C-alpha cells in the first residue's frame, strides 16, 4: 500500500530560496552556477494528520513550473538534484537559518541553473506536485483545475500563488584582461628584486673540443619577482576556487632549478638577444626569464654543465665561436600558493660582456618555452584561460604578459 493512498488533501505547497532573503536573484548563464530552492509540502489524511513522506518519496512527484502559465520549466533552464561546485546567487545577501520545522512539513531541495547563453534571461518559478490517482497541483498564478480531495473527485480547487524570480547574467570570461587584477607585477626587470648585479660573466673562445677563457667581468645580473592574478577587484565576491595549470615541464641544462614539487622544471624558460651596440661597453647582450606557476618554492639549486653556469653562444663576423657564461646565484625562495589566485614566481638573468664584433647571441641547447596557461573557475562557475607569457621585446625586458597585457600592479 502506498502512502499516496491515504491522500485526503493538499494543505500547503511552497517554494522559496534556501539561503537568500530576497525573492529575486541573479545567476550566471554558464550551466554551472546553481541556485538552491527549498520546496515545502504538507499533505493530510482523512483524520487530518500529516502524512510523513520521506524526501525521496516526495521528490519523485515534485516539479518546477512557470508562474504565469503552469508549464514545466524547460531548456535552457535545467532542474537538478545536487548543487554542484558553484551554488549560490550573484549576491552576498544570505540568510543563515535552521532547516528544522516543528510542523513536520516535508521539505526537499532542488537546484536551478541556466544551461546556455541566451542574453540575460529571466523566469518566475513556481512549484507543482503530481499526486498519483489524483492529479497535479501547483503554485502558479492560476493554479490547476484538479479538485483537492480523495481521487480528485471532490473538494475545491487548490490555489496558492507562490513564486521566486531568477534572472541571468552573461558569464565572466577570465581570458579578458579587464576581468583580472594583478598584484605585485612589474613592467620590466627594474621592477624586480635584485639578487645579484655582480655575478661572474665569462667570455670563452669555442674550439673544436675545448674552450679557452678570454676574459671575465662581474657584470652578470639576476633578479626575482612574484605576482598574483585574481578575479578583478571590480567583480564583488568573485573568487577563484579551482585551477588547471597546463604545465610545460621545461628544463635548462646549464643550471639545476628548484621547481614544482621539489622537481627540476619550470613552466616558462625564454631567452632572447638584447644586444645594443649603442651602449657603452661592457653592455647587456642577452636576457633569460624562468617562470614557475603555483610553485611553493622556486630558485636555483646549483650550476651544472661542463663549465658551470648559464651559457649562450655567439659567432662574430669572422665566424669565430664564443661562449658567454653566467654563474647563477644559488638559492631557493618560498612562495604562497592558494586556490584563490594564480601565483607566478620568476627568475631573470642578464648576460653582459665586451663585444668581439658582430656577435648574435643565442641560447645554448635549451628550448625556448615562452608561454604557459591556467584555466580558472570562480565560485559561480565562470571560467577562462589565463595565458602567461615572457616578454620577447626590448621595451619590456624581464616583464610577464597576462593575456597579452604587461603584468604590473596597475592592471
């Protein structure tokens, strides 16, 4: 025997937001952002006692409908039984209340989301219930024609208009620079912290099977910096809660790095020729940026390779091969990693030497990996790819670009 066989009368049916004080909210049209709805229902038997339905028993009969015409909610709106990771309206107006009900009104929760972008949609949402062998009742504006009695053959029409209002917003795209806030950035290497500006930088002649030192100057430079990428401070209550880093696992053979999970790799390693013959000798000739995304520790463990140090090659106009080797400063630095922001820590090296006439310096055997990316999700399910790139132009030597824009604290 089913509990529905004891149905005598639907005494009450109600819908409200679970944790919001308002009757109207906004959610994003991204198919992930959900809003929690609390449905309460009181059904009595012929003895005027409340029938004690379980949540699962009642859930099978409950549906959401449109307030104006009673039609079931349909695409692009979607009703689900679980909140997912991105539940909550685009508001900070929450109620902290108890779910207890001393009248033993049966209560369930449903979650509404908007599956597709449609250009700021809206809905007035009511709730309905299908009582087996009786018919449908709902809280729409006109209600239904089902008689509120045993078998739907007696009683009056149930009419109890109740609704909540849900409107949608166009999703936030975090691949758009204006939707991000940068803290701690720099426009070039001068905005970074100098580790050393007098590192040994040696010039060597390259022969068939050996190298010969031709000079050394303490002109090598090494810098470090850390920046953080947040959801824009103009987006109130928007915080990153999930990230997917697309890692390159880049290595450099001349120095042993301290990177992710105590490993030896970085996300970006990029070097380019910055030689300017107009400068007074000895001058800057090559710059290398090494960046780590969300690394708790980063730095240089030790110099490696045949001659120890970060090496670049150059051939003069007589096709004589030279090596310029910078002895990096060993050291490991700490960094804070959080789900609320993307952290990028970076080392930057500057080779400096006398010219021998016509050299065009290039990296020594390590591939250029100029960019990496992170896919982020905020607490409302908005997402986007953040592309992080090393600078490849002399106007911003040592800078990082975030989604194509120089990453400095003014962003």
